[in-house]
C-alpha cells in the first residue's frame, strides 16, 4: 500500500523549504489562498512520477486545464522551480518517508538562451512540426531558451538518474502517466465527467453508490452508460419512472459525489488527493458524504490528502472524528495548515506548516475562535 | 495587538474595566477577538478596544478557579495559536507572598513565565515553528498587606476625600462587632467583605441588596491615588511594555 508518513520539499514553486511529518489516514490541507495547498498536493504526485519529463507534464497541466491562457510546457516547467533561485542553477527536490522506504525526486539543471534555429533543431518536435515551423518563419523566435539537467529518482533502495533537455519550443505532446499509487481529484474535475468508469464494473459497489446518491436525490434508480444517437456513450442516470437522463442535465453536486466515489475505488491501496473538496457541493450534504467517503477509504486502504478553504467542510470532517465520545489514542485526522511568511528583508518568503491532530483542532474550536485556515 | 487579562471574579472585572475605560481610554465592545465565552454563571468576559488594540478581560469565576479556567478555555493553546501580545493576571494575595502566588499561577501556564510586579518577555515558538513574544505581568492585590479585592476597595475609599469619613465610620462599626457578636469578622477577608458590603449599603440604601456592579458607578474611583499607583501596570496594555534588559 502506498502511504507517506512525512514529506520534505525544497525550492519547489513557492516553497523554499518545508517539512511535514506525522501524516495520518485523513490529512486535511488548509490555509489562505496562495499558501501552497495545491503545491503540496503536486509535490506528493511528483514523488510517484517516472524519471521522464513526460511523467511530470500531467502534474504541470493540472493547473492550466481550465485556463484559456495556455502557457507553453516550458514556461510551466520552469515555474516549478522556486522563483527566488538563481537562473544559473535550478534545482528542486522532494522526498518522503513511505511504507516502501524513501521516495525522492530531484530535478536540477540550468537554463540558457540559444537561437531559435538552434532550439528548433534540439527540440522534441516531430520533423513535420519542424518543417512547419521553418515554413512559417515569422513564428520562429529569434531567441529561445533551453533547460539542460537531470531527474534523479529514488524509490526505496532503487536509485535512477536520467538526463533531460527541453526547449521553450517544445510542446511535449507525448505523456507518460504517473504511477497508480497516487490519484488526484482537481477541484473542477467532475466537470470533465469520467464519473462511472470504475463504478459500473463492480455491482456491489455500484449498488452502494446508488444508495448514497438516493440520499441526495431519491428518484435515482440506476446509473449506467447509454448509447447516444451518434453512437457515442453517455454517462446516464435512470430515474424511478424509467426516464433516462444524461449527467449533463444534473447539477454539480451529484457529479462531484460520483467523481469522488469513482476515483476512490480506483485509488484502492494508494493515495488519493482531493483539491477543494467542497467545490460543487452544498454544505448540508457534507455530513452525509464525508463519513461514507472516509469509511470507504478505510476499507480500500486509501490514504487521503484533502485541501479545502471551507470551514463548514473542516468542521464536518472533524465531526467524523467523533471526539466527544471517542477515547481512541490514534487520531485518524491530521490538520495541516500552510502559511506564507515573509522574511525580514521583505523580498523573500517561504511556506511554513502547522501539523496538529483533528482532536486538537476540535477542542480548540470548542474553546475559542481557533482559525485553522488563517 | 490582543491583550488578555485574567482576574478572579466579576467584581474585579467591573472595577478594572471601569478603570481601564475612565483612566486609560479603553472602550467597551460587544464581542471579543478571542471568541471566549463564559462557561458558567460565575465566569465573566468583557471586551474592550483602544485604536487597533483589543483587550479581553476574563473573570475566571472566583478565588481558586484560575487553573480550571486556563484548562477549560485552553488558554495555553490560545497563547500559542492566537496573536496575543500579552497576558496579565490580577489575583488576590490573601495571606501569601508574591513568590508563592507567582508559583501557584505559574503552575497552570505551560510555555511562559510570569512574575509579580514585573513585565517579562517570553520568547516562544508557535505551532508553525515561528518565534513570537508574549509579555506577562502578575499583579497581586493588595500590594503590601494581606487581603483581597475588598481591601483594595477599602484603601481606595479611604483615599477619596468624599468617601473617607464614611469608610472610617464603617470600619469602626465592623471593628466593634468582631470582638464578640460576630467572631467570624476576626478573619481579615471576612472583615473586609463586611466593611465593603456595609459601606455600599449605607452609601446607597435604596440599592442595599444589589451587586457591586451597581455601586461601582456611585464612586469616583479616579480620585484615589492608591488605586492609581496599584493599577499603573494597566498603562502598558495596548502599548510597548517596560521590559527590563537581561543582565
């Protein structure tokens, strides 16, 4: 089972140096906007990337998936390094203590300016794309950038290091998935559908999911794929009256619930990262959904990292801890608050973390105005 | 800047709040920055503000309730987690020395030191691993004799020209009772309570059965030099504290 106990991040995005230890089964990641919550989730994913740029790309792309402003792969890649670093030597590393031993990823190298022509020759573009570039010379920049370096990986005792090279002309179309030990649910992931894939193949799980959905909409009788007029398959809900309704006519709440339950099943024996769990969900459903999700995570051996801004979501998750009545010594919930702190010179900043138990947060919130999100 | 002041009972809250408002310019607020609310009918929480500063005045519920208040309200966690600039404790001396009172109060406080009559700067690490300073001050009342808040009130009344004659007459009366009719009055605290109770009953007969809060505003406490000296440390709430340089 993939399970990380601690993580250390150096020079990655806005984080200069951050250590968090003592992760639990349910880890809540909270903090202000721009405090590094998504960065922490990305760092966890990168621990499971292969030592190829193509394996880094899906993590980079998550930030821009809904953005109309499509930065080039190169720009997004360079932004992974801490902005305060010298451009001569770029390096970030992420390491974690896991049940499989040490996990470590380090990307290092340097960036320099070369001519556009030279960049085109070196780039990973296909010969057809290169020809097209040359034909439309107006679009070939006079100068371009190149990053040359290496990706070093460690998984347990196995250490690998591969050279990497990337120019600002590269689009890096070919993708290499990160390993299945980590799964990621972006805040608006449910809008891209893919809601049923893992659910419909397991009849018991499907029955359970329908039971859960009925708590939100009692008219739901079944979920399945149906064939559209153009021959494509639609993710569909069938109501008690036998009416077939594609998910597109349903609200975000139902889709979000299905998306979480679908990914949770796929994440068996691995790590599930959920960014902004509250997106699309009305707070009145938190107390129905969260206990189910956490019990299923326990059953499927899933370690969860959940980022949220919502105090209602935090309180609902803490209610799962049942701290008023439980004397269990091992707290299933950890609350990790990230905070941006400026250095005294006023030019640099870092992200720091507070890692406390769910019970500590619950007891403090009962006693005084304890703000976990800052 | 948030300041927190822990005192014993509701009478302490009333007198100190009066003083902070009338001498040091603090204003009453309806809610406090720490989100503390009274857990029972004996606790009393009052909120004050001055410019950007907030002050939370907490009556812990009476003599001997300091430790349980600190535990129930998680004051130690609050000091670590909230942006609190200082903690001041005002407590009765009864028959103890400054050092003994300091030890008793200090037992309940986890990561900070507190000492009678002295502002101490405590350099602590918060739960993000960041350093922060919490200043502490312990005010033991009355300052140089046995007793509690009632002795402070008697001394202050003795110091206000309009009240002096009456309080002295009351003291003579209570004195006359203690050698026979009411043996209990031989105890300092009981004597002082009887004197204060009698004074306010005679001073405001129509309110004789009301609480100290009602009587409080019948006296101009700002005229007492004794009280001015005793409450001088309140001057530093909401501002920089006079911390002694370490030798």
